[in-house]
C-alpha cells in the first residue's frame, strides 16, 4: 500500500514537471520577434536613459510623454526628424531634448514600432476627467 502511494506520487510529480517545462518553454517565445534594428534601438534607449523621462507600458518617468503607442499618433519619419533636431523643451528655454544621430533615431523609432506591436490589453489606462462614466 505504501509503495503504491509513493509510485503514484512519483508519477504525478514527473507529469507535473513535464507539463511545467512545456508551458514554460512555450510561454518564453515572443509573439513578435524583435528585429536587429529594434534591438539596436532598445540599446540606444537604454544608453540615453530615455526611461528617466518617458514611460513604456506604464513604467518609467513622467516628465515626458508615454511612448508605448506613440507610432499610432505620430508617423515614423516625423519621429526620426524630432529625435535628430529636437525643439527646445518648455518651460525651460535652454534645455533641449537630447539630439540623436540619424541611425540612432531610426533605431529608436524601430524599437518604438516594435513596442507598439506588443499586445497591451488596454495598458496604459487613459486618464478620465472628473464626472466621466467608466
């Protein structure tokens, strides 16, 4: 009787381990593979510490705009141009958004295009005005 319980436990444990490994391996794959240019853009994003001012997926700074879905609002050539020749940041007339080289700007925009393809399930939430119905 005791041997049967041990055998059942071992079989159940082995099946659970195999199932866990299969689910882990399947869930580790990205739904949209990242291109070399987008990966280079992520490195530029990290090198210039863009997350200190900007937000992606609700994480990061709140000084700048949330860039999770920026490519839906602004077309990529305009974003590249903005990153190459940034305007003066208001209200400080002397502080500029850091200018990037053309290849860096194109890579960052490619990264932002990749970020836009990731399903966010409505994240980040849009702010509501007082009195609006949810």
